[in-house]
C-alpha cells in the first residue's frame, strides 16, 4: 500500500512552508508505519503559460504565478523529502519538465487526469524507466486501453488511479464502481484511488482499499495564521484519521 500526500501548490511558493508540510506528514508516516510519498507538480511557467495570458486574472494562472518555485528550490524540496524518509513523486505538466526526474532522482512519475490523452507527453514518459502512475478522471475506456497499450509496449511498470475531476467531489458522485471496471479490464496492473472528497465528510478511502486499491492519493497541506487550505486538502490530523480508517 502506497499513500501519496499530494502537496500540489500548497507550498505557497515557499520552501520553508513546503518543509513544514513534509515534516508534519513524515511524522504521520512514521507513527502509522506506512509506505508514503510526497508529490510535487512541475510546470515550466515561462513556456507553459501562453504569452497572452501570463499576466491575466485567470485563477489558475494567478495561482501558478503566485506559487512559483525555481529549479533549485524544487531540488531542495526533493532532497528534504528523501531526508525525511518519504519517496518524492512529481507530476510533469509539460515535456520540458521531464529532465528534472533524472536530475533530481525522482523514482515515480504521476500523470494527472488532464494529461491522460496528452500523447506528446505520454510518448516521452513511456521511454523513462520509472514507475508511472496515471489518474483517469474523464477518460473513456478506449483512451485508457490506448494508454495501457503504450505503457505495455514500452515495458513500463505502471498503475491506473480511479479519480473524479470534481473539487471537492460529493460522495454521491464518487463512482467507485469504476474501480471494479478498471480491475476487470486491466487485471495485471495496480489500481489506485486519487480522491478529492471534502475532509469534512467520511472518507471513501477505506471502501476503495477494500475494493482492491493499493495506491491512495489525497491532497494535503498545513494551515497557518496566513495560509488556509482549499476544500479538498487534508490537514495532518484529518489525514491521520483517514489512515486509521483504512487500517
């Protein structure tokens, strides 16, 4: 069982806050004796954002710009994850970020649902001999079969994650029966669950694990006097309860 603590942009563009998050969740991993990872997101913003939108008021552009980290800052965070006894994972949102996986010695690549049919990216990822985990929100079974064939042909070790692209996801929209469909169609690979339900409701993680999921991903963060969390990120206390419920 692998727990993925998805930091995303909850570091707020601060290496020190990223380290605080790592400290809190590495302590949980040690206390609960679990196999755990911290996940980052890589975007080369100078080329990822179109020139005409670099200074726009679009919420995602503003979020990316306000939490920007340099290559050296990401490298420092990755080293800190390793020193804390956790596994570093990252999601590349562009081909330009792929070189960092070798430079930083990151052993697992996580593909976001929005990139599940980004074949220019997937073709390059399939050439990298690392564990590959792919989220599947919004993807048709035909698309997943095509991605499965690409990864198999390349001889990769990979897994699919059931996921719903709604933030937060209401329980009634969780579509957990999709896990059974994935397990039946792709019986020779791991199936996991990347979940976005509110931490204020009962977690669906124990149900997904009972259904056979062996990877669990949840967004995490640490609130401070100046930093609040979004509606689907878990505090250390909330994540600790999820782990207990899974066990």
